[in-house]
């Protein structure tokens, strides 16, 4: 006969028996909102409830994402922007520090602006502001990025020369209208005009502290030197046209250093904030614009940047800010402690975990899970508007991303005859990754092997030599007629295909018992 006995068990064990306690997850009605008006992210870890994000119940639409390199932050951002565009037609503006979104934005048909590679932003563009207001912003940026605050006389001289530069171009400093009496649009000055004004003052020889003047000129020159005058030419970037064209990537990777990148980032945020205020609220559902700052720690940690203003005011204008960083302490507290949602991917360092746990107040169980996450797994913290009786931090099994379209290439150069080369026959053929995967599956290849083949492309910069590719498929047991039909479908001529197979036979005979995968990796 059985006997009942009481034993002491840990809370954690008890918690895993979800018949006894409610699990650390919000109830389904907070997770599964109207799919036509929310963004699907993934399923919760314990009850597998599909989590659809909206900012309806949280304090604001802004998002922080933290996690070590490779944990899946940028992947999440891409997935999120894709779905926001689909569900709400949300536009996105990515301030892309390292140029890591460039390829993806191109693939999705968005617009890439590469500063430092032929695109310019005039720092003195007004973006709809009065010159006086814009001058204050420019000086504030200089204060953040240089030590000008320690030299009040140089600051004053610079400010005065910028004012003069606007006046010389026909602007009134406290006037928002930027047309002259004849109704013609005025062209703003550039930093080169400012430099000239300072130099003329020096030449006139009447100013009593020439050393201060010389230093001011030196400061401005850092932004006007030939080849580094990205902010000292008339803008080639029309901001007005960039906020409602879908996905825009401002690629800063071509700029020479962090100061230039931060200058571009700060200025963009200033313009975006002005635009936000000028546009006001509209009846559009969801979000109008998402501004992304990924790994832009130099501006994300700055309490004086306009990212903070967007966080304060964004909700009422349907503007959202997304900040991603490997280091949570590099995100200004004014941003971090005020965002409505935080996605925590894998975090390893104890001091970062301490910081997150103290700020967001989650359990030790959660902390332990966070330090063990695999790629794409995360904890979500939501700051609900009203007090809740459930855990505001919960685990997702995995961020269920959009598989991005990706092209693979087969190089056929090695099999072309001299005549074919002279005739200008194509040297590479491309196809879509998923096309290959689907095809391989229809040939009866197991999923794991399909992934192995795809990963070889990935390792070789998405290019494989066609002969190696054919040998590889044969080794996986695919019959020649099937291989032939695939090669034909991607556009390779019959005559070239014949050459490919004879070269393959020749190569195999010389390979002995070496593994083709090894041969490919060594190529
Ligand atoms: N949720 C996910 N599902 C599948 N693959 C993912 C997921 N998250 C990230 N990855 C893959 O992991 C790699 C690293 O992700 P990435 O977003 O670049 O990391 P991070 O920006 O945090 O450094 C990428 O190759 C990406 O495609
Ligand atoms: Mg990243």
C-alpha cells in the first residue's frame, strides 16, 4: 500500500509544476492581441503562447535590446521592422554605425545612404527650424563631441560666425521662413563659410585674442578638410523625402572615426525630433516611424542627445525608438529606465546581469536563464501602464524570425572554354537560398544535410565552384539528371553542363578518398 509523505522542495521545482502556481508569464490576453494590429515575436517558453507585441498596454512604444555579440539583436531588429512595415506600414530609419544593415536594406528594396561615400549632410541645414534654434543644436553637438565647452571664448566666436554665415546668406535668425523677398528658397551656409568668416576676422587683425581665433579656426577645419567635409557641403540627403519611403539605412561605416559617426547620428536625431514635432499626431494606426540605434553607444549613452527627447515625446507622435547594445550600461539611464519594452538576449557578464536585475527586478531563476540563452532566445520585460499581478518579465522560446532572402552563387569560370570566355559567357549564376533548400528536399535530402550544404555556401562567402558543387550533391546521393535539371533551371547552358560533368569526373578520379567538403573548404 502506498503511503503519503511530505517533503521539502525548492520553490523552483514547485514553479516548474504549473498546475500548482501560475507561471511567470502574463496571461494570454496580454500576449495574444489582435494580429492585425500587433507584431508577432515568438512563443512563450512555458505555456507556448504566441506573443504579439503592441504598445497599447505599456508606457511607451520604445524598445531596448541587450545581449552579447551574436546573441541575435540585429536579427530581431530586422524581423521587427519587416513585420511593423507589413502590419502598420511603419517607416524605419536606421542609424547604422557599422554598416551591418546595408545588405539587408538593399535586399528588401529599401534605400541606403552611405555617408563618406558620396553622400553629404550639411550640418547647417535647418530642417524647418529657425537659424537660432539650429545654431544652439549645432553648438550642443560640438559640446558633446569636442571639448569646446572648456573654451568659452572659442565657443562664442564659433557661434557668432555661424550666425554671421546665416545672415550673409539672407536668413533672419529668428525667422522660420526660409525664402527671400522674391519668394526664392534660401540656400543655407556651410561650415566652409563659417571658416572663411573666422579667417577674415583673423586677417583683419583687430581682434584682441588671436590665439583664440586660431584655435576656433582649427576646430572648424576638422570638418571642412578636403575628403573629410561630409558635413560641410550642401546636403545630398533630403530628410523630408526619407521619412515616408519605407526602410532607410544611414550607413556611417564609411566615415573616418567615431566623432564623425556620432556627429552624423546626433544631427539626424535632431532633425528627426523636429520632424516628429512638426508632423504632430495623425489617426494612423500603429507607429509612423521607428528610429533604430544599433551599437551606437556613443550617442545612446549621451543624456543630452535627442534620442532622449524622442523617448520622452515619441508616444504621442507615433514615433518609436529602438536601441540595441551589447552593454546595457552604455545606454543612457534616461532611455533605459523609460522604455516600455526591453528584450534581453544572452548576457554573460555578472555586472551587466546585476544592472539588469536591479533595474528590471526579475527573479534569480530568470537571471540564470538569461546567462544560458542560445541564439535568438530572450526574456521580455514590459512596463505596463497599470499595476499588474503577474510577472512583467517572461521568457520566449525563440524569436521567430523572417528568413531573409539570400542569394547564392555558382562560379562556372573554371569550365568555360577559351571561345566561351571570349564570347562573354556568364561566369556566375545565382539563385535564392530557399530555392536550393526546397529543391534539395524534393530530391529527398534530409533537413540536416540540406543545412550542411547551405552552410558551405555561407562559409565560402556564398560562392561555390560549380564542379565542387556537383561533386558535393552526388556525394549526398543526388542523381545526375536531377542535378542537371537544377543547373538548367538556374540558366546554365547545356554545353556548359556537359563540361561541368566531365570536369567533375576528372576531379573525382584525382581526389582519391578525400572528402569533398574538405576539398571545398580548402579551395
Ligand atoms: N532568432 C533567430 N533565429 C535564427 N537565427 C538567428 C536568430 N537570431 C540570430 N540569428 C543568427 O545569428 C547570427 C547573429 O545574429 P545577430 O543578430 O547578428 O547578433 P547581434 O546583433 O546580437 O550581434 C546571425 O547569423 C543571425 O542570422
Ligand atoms: Mg548586431
